[in-house]
C-alpha cells in the first residue's frame, strides 16, 4: 500500500511539471539565456563525455531493454487475468512522469527557446522572387560540386559503396562533421561541439520502418545516424543530429544548422550532401507556388543529382509499410506538442531561414 502511495505521488508530479514547462514556454528569452545557453551546454557536454566514448549506442540498448521489460509487464498482466492492474497503471504513470521530467531537464526545454531567426536577427518571411534566387544559387552550387565528385553529369555521386566498410566510412563522416562545426564556429561562436558522441544506430531497421534517418537520444545525448540510408545523406544527417545535441531542438532549425555546417565543411562530399538537401527543400517550395517554374528549375540540374534523389526515394519506398501513417501521425503530433504547431509541415521554415540568411550574407551559397 505504501508503495502504491509513492507511485501515485511520483505520477501526479507529472501535472505540475507540465504546467511549469508550459509557463517556461511563455518566456523564450529566459529559456534562451538561462537554459539553452546556460545550463544545457553543461548537461550536454557532461552527457557526451559520459557516453561518447562507447563504441555502441548505450541509449539504443536502454530503449531495447525498456521495451522488453514493458512487454514482459503486459504479458504478465494478461497471464494473471489483469490482477494487479492498479499497480500496473500506477507504475506506468510514475514512469511517464519521470521520463517527462528527464526529457525536459536534459534536453527538451530547448523547444521553448527563441526562434532561430530572432537569434540571428533575420526575417522569417520571403517572396517567390527571393526563393527563386536562392534556388538558382543552390542549383549552380550543387551542379558544380556534382561535376567534381561524379564520373559524369549523368552519374550519381557515390561514397563508400563497399558494404563491409560502411561503419568505417560512417566514422569518417562523424569525424568530418566535427570539422565542419569547427569551421562554422567562426560564424556561430556558440557552436562549439566537442566531445563527440555520435553513432551508427543499433536500431537501424526499426528506424527505417518508421521513416527516420536518425535521432537524438535526449536522455543520453547520443546522436544516432541510420546507417541504412543512402550514403550521400550521411553528412547532412550527422550534422542535423549534432545540431540537436547543441540545443537546436526544432527540426527546421536543426536542418538549417546542418546545411550551414555541411556547406562550411572543407570536404566536397559534405558540401554536396548539404547543398542538394537544401536544394530539394527549395525546389519543393517553388513547386508549391508555381509548378511550371519548378519544372524549369529542375531541368537545370545535372541528371546525376536526380539519380541521388531517386536513390533516397527508392530506399524509403522499399521501407513502406501499413504502420507508416501512424508513425507520421505520432511524430507530427509530437512536433506540435513541442512548440512546432505546423507539425511535419513546419520543416518548410528551414527555407525561410536559408532565404533570409542568404539575403543578409549573400556569399553563403
């Protein structure tokens, strides 16, 4: 009985936690100053020192163990004909309360920081003309990089086509990502990354089925890359997840930081990965406004770039499954619950950041 009372108290703490997080969300300047640029960098570095040296993902193992234990509890509950159901509910509520608290203290409060365009002092609106100008720049840059990396203009850019050496290639990417952030630090002094804590996820196939290229474990602060996705995507995914580690929780902002980190990397492969990633978003935005103009701009691309795009589509098409709409719905609602009201559509904010950053610093792309 005493145990039930303890579980209930811990579980009910979820309510004041949620109210407190909601209150903090009303003061993004405070979150920016005291959490994102105050407490969080200390937590983040400590976590990366604690888990970054491990050659495997401690967070993935933790998730796997929790899933197995959770399934075991459910099986036992059914086997015992739902005797002890009250205890099961109290345990579940207590665990949710603890996880919610840990999530927000260790990383999640970053969702409530100042919008990145405000921190950078740029606008978040743009015209079609400004969008087209950016897209043309990205096309020129992407074609130039493709010409240097591919056999000819019709061929895909290939990196690490040796299946057995994939992990070694990924380790090179992870090291190269840090180099990109060191270069980017001249523009964004707060982007000091070391120590490294990024890994090839142990849960690659489940991630692929769910449609994820990578993720950040908010508890252990380990960045995970899905090594099953086409290799031309690795640099920008790695940079994206490391942006999350640095406190840019929102997907669109992490995308922008990832593009900047790859374009400022000395490695041409990184630059190509980031450039065609940004270009895809820009082209999609053009298409949504003027399909004919979108087709005209697409025709200016080297055919080999389209082959790389097709590689990505083919990979995700092969992973299609009946549960995918549920995963999308869950993740979209997760984004909405964490200060991204547009859900999955909020990813387009990255284009606004790119356009306006390019307006302020014209030589970026």
